[in-house]
C-alpha cells in the first residue's frame, strides 16, 4: 500500500506513520513543519522507509507526489481549538482551503481514497451524551469545529461526485507522546514554572473523553480498512470521561508535588468555543470490531508520564 500522510510529522500524524511503516506500507509525508517536527520521523527517514516532502498544502508543487498513491490520510490542519477565535481566517485556510487542495490533487492524480481527521467539536454542545455520529443538528460553537465540519462536507461531496471513498474520524481528546498542546501539556508547564499553584481555566468541572494516541491511530487504520460504505464516518474516543480537576490531580501526583493550590478563572468553560461536556458514542466502531483497551483516566496518566519523560 502506498499511503500519503499530510501532517505526518505532527503529533497524531507521526504515530500514524509509525503504524503504517510497521505494516509495511510505503509512506510519503507532506508537512510544512510549521508545527510538526522532523525528528518524529528521523528513524524512518534515515532508513529510507518514509519520504518527506516539506511543503505547505496552500502552495503548489507538492501535488505530483500523489501520483500512484492508493490512499491519503489527511491530518494537516491548524489544531488550536482555543486559538481559533483569535485567527479565524488562518484556521479556515489551513483547514478548509487546504482540504480542497488535497481533494483536487486526488482528483487530478486519480487517488481513490481519503481518510480525514475531524473532531468532536463539529457537534457543538450536544444535548445527547454519549453523542452518536447521527446526532443533529450539528451546530459548532468554535471556528475550529466549523472549519472541520465544512471540510467533512467537501469530502462527502467529492466522494459522491467523483467516486472516491472516504472515512471521517471525529476525535475525542487525543493525548500522549509528542503532543505540544492541550490541557496536560499546559498544566505540566505551568507547574514547572510554579510548583506551588495551578491556574485552571473555567471552574474545573469540564468533563470530557480522552484516548491515547496509539489507540487512536489503530482505530483509524482499522476503520479505514473495514468500513462497509463508500463514505464512512466514526467517532473515536474512550467509553468514559474525566473532569479537569481530576486531570490536574493526576499531574500533581505524577510530578511528585504536594500542597499545590488550585485557582480557577470561573465559568463552566475554559474559553470561547469550549464545550463543557463531551463524551462520544463509539458504538459504530465497536460493532465494526474495534474497542479501546483503557479508559480516560489511565490514558491521562500514561500521557502525563510520557510528557514528563520528554522534558
């Protein structure tokens, strides 16, 4: 299998590349390295098992690399949910316009299949929890969520118009080694600066599902290869959830700290566009034959340990 991975030097993308290489795939990574890191791919690049094309998807010149590819995993995006309110146009271009460029490259070079990383934020503040894939109406409350939903719509249209096959993955909070953003990353760095206190955005009751990055990419590849329809869409997450204060307590414990004073900015959400409660139904993936081996709390603890080991 010849697979293209956009954003393959990033957090989730590099773990996906690891898995594809273990399977014996030929892999080409297209990444601008604006947020990704070449070192994540260094072993594969040195061995010649992976080709890296450094390019911004909004530019031209990278499209020829798609010739002969059997599948594109499109992960490249601006992943900053919180920051999307500050830079909406940049988020739109890097998420929606970039997806259009990928779809046009597929059409030009006859690539038959795309797997796309979307997000739980497409659902907005869902009134049904756990939230199934069929939930409606989808009313995103963040610019990031809206950009991902728009990208989903374009992928659906290309699949049905041009006979492509598509898989959409709506992620819960994916955590683990190589991550450079999110609540665990932020808390560890705050506590390194001041181990006596920790500011928590919101009131700390925000409760969400967390899943290890290794389990996430396994689910992606499994569902891509076992999806029954031309256009498939799945939630990927754990079957339980954890609140922010509990995450903070795990981090404090794993860092060997004591007497840490928690302070709160107040309100039921951490920032504009934050969803206070999120738990996805993964029944569709489970019926397909995949289920996570660990829950949110254990995934958080593992991610904290890996984050501390990377310091």
